[in-house]
C-alpha cells in the first residue's frame, strides 16, 4: 500500500496591514505582478509570488517583510488578505508537512517556480541601498496603533495665490517627544474621520522638506510640502482627504503622525559629496531638505557641488521660488524647467539635463555624486533616458554606470 503523500509547505509572503502605509512601492516594484490592493489592504497573491524579494528593500516601512509557513493548499488567499486588520498568528503545521525546513529558505519546493532573482531589467531603476556614508535612519518609531501627536506651528502657501497649484508649507512641532529624522525620509499623517466603508482613514505619506535638525535649526520640528488635491490623475474632480485636511490646518491644531519611514533615499554624509537633485512640484520637498542641510554645513564641512533641476508649470507655481532664487550661485547650480510659462517654450527637467550635459556628465562620473529624483511618475523614464544620453554621448557605457549607481546607493527615485 502506498504511504500518503506529505503535505506541501509554502513560505507565504504577506504584508502587515498595521504597518503598511499603502504607498504602492511594492506593487510597482514586483516584477511578476503578484502584489495588488483594494481600498483596505495591499496583498500578495500566493499563486503568483515567487519570493524574489525585489519588493523588500524599497518598502519604506518593512511591512512587506512578513512570512508565514502554511500548508500550500491552505495558503491565505488574496480575498482573505483584503479583509485583514492585522496579520494572522502563526499556525502549527501538520507533522507530515514536507519541506517545512526548506520552506524557511525557499518559497516552496516547486519545480515550476520562477528563479528567486528577478531579471535586472525588471527591478526598479534606482538603488535599494543608501549611499555608503548616509547617517543611520530610525524607522517606524510610531505606528497606526501608537501615533505621535504634533502641533501645527506654521501653514502657509508657497505658490502664487492666483495659480491653480495650491501648495502649502506646513510646520509640525513635536515638543519634548523624540522624533529623529533624516533628509529624504517621510512621515505618515493620519487624517481624522472614516472612509466610505466606515473604517479609519489610512495614513498618507509625505516627504520631509526640512533637514535633520529641524525646520528651525535646533527645534524639534519638521516641515512638509503639501499640494491640495482637487483632481485625480485623469483630471476629474477629486477631493484629496489628507491634503485638504493638512492645507486647512490652523496654527495650534494637532495632527496624528506615524513614522519616520525610509532607509535608502538618504543623503551622503562624507566630505565633497555632490548632489544632483531632479524634481517636479512637491517632489522638491526632499531636495529642499538636502539643500538646507548642506547650506547649514557651509563653513563647518567640506561640502561638494549641488545641481538642481526643478520642473513646474510656471515660476509662480514653483514652490519656494523666492527663497530658492536667493541661494548663492556658487553654492547651488539651479536649473528651472517651466512647462507653461507664457511666451516661453515648454520645458521639462529632462530637457535641461540634456542642455547641461557636460556638467551632468562630469558629476555623474565622480563616485562622490548621488542622484535623487522625486516627483511625477511620468518623469522617471524621461530622466533616465536623458541621463543615459548624456553618458553615451561621451562614449561611455550607460549600463555599467547605471549598475554601479544602483549598487553603490547613488541613484534614488521617489515618484508618485
Ligand atoms: P505639464 O505642464 O506638462 O503638466 P504638476 O504641476 O502637475 O505637479 O507638474 C509639475 C511639472 O512637471 C509641470 O511642469 C509638468 O508639466 C511637468 N511634467 C509633467 N509630466 C512630466 C514628465 N513626464 N516628465 C517631466 N516633467 C513632467
């Protein structure tokens, strides 16, 4: 008589709904489209996930890095995961479960499974590691269950009052409570109230616009750059729950904050490190933080070159235009790409990268240079193409340089 077949075990990949900030990074990164979401949760399809780990380093919270050993036939379905408010407890496996030990190393002993490493062309174009000299970031100090209360100490508009782009500079103070941050990190804001299903709103993620020592040096505060959302990506009227909440806040109002998040989009900390910063609209927040950090170091540290490419519709819709233009030209090389300025040709940041090819190339080939791209999703391809062209023009191999930039944590993207 044949012995019964042992039960097959799966190391199931799951996302912790209590920590996840629904930033969509994992869904965008997954090379096999195993990650999806509904209005409640981001989930991993056990039928598709091959455990390649491509989604793990880019996740700003670490909520993606959760695994459960389950009997394959009883794996949690996508529908199960959509309904979760928290991860399920570990279940004990039947004694005849096969491969439980192996499963801890590999997704499953499945001969059909994809290789564990995704093809290089499918992973994100940016680095999954920070620059070697970046300071150590703290993440997840405050979560959905344990948020911190901040007080609004400033909220004002940083774009022309007569323009469509209503962008606010919002300063939050944490008083005596610890909230250590680095330039390039982000925080989550919990808007009050509930969604259409009656559930509390999820946190919305915003990049810091201020440096590590505070919006005002020496104060325990930070700033955000928030655009009031009145339209969706297709141009249809839409009310952004959190952006409208934030833009309408008054001084002394309190806000529930979680985070900080992010462990890769960080600035280098070593002398003579150069920064190429490429942004559109509110993607300028981390660039403002890094620029201000560098500015405060003038005279005390050997700072490298700063080159900024900043895209906006018009000068009046470019957040922080006034203060930016007051920065000394020998400190930062500013290139403004205006797309709807009356009487001027439409220009995008990638056009200016091409125009400044010699300077960009010079910096790109210096191992002390880090590149940061933040803003509209659509700019990602255009910027990469421009960088490639600039390098190829001088007879160099872009694929080798691109790989080095990624490996050395010198090329970072944050797009939405
Ligand atoms: P456009 O005038 O074509 O929309 P927004 O104000 O919507 O946040 O956009 C900021 C800037 O980014 C605008 O100048 C916008 O130009 C520009 N932009 C839009 N799409 C891209 C893209 N694919 N690459 C680079 N810049 C872009």
